[in-house]
C-alpha cells in the first residue's frame, strides 16, 4: 500500500511539472 501511495505521489508530481512546463512554453 505504501508503494502505491508513493507511485501516486510521483505521478501527481510529474503531471504538475508537465503542466508547469507547458505553461512556461506558452508564456514564451
């Protein structure tokens, strides 16, 4: 169960990072 939580956190973090990168590219 702990592993699942950790994986979920990683997915959320990576998706947030991806969104930030997309927003940064749009700002350019």
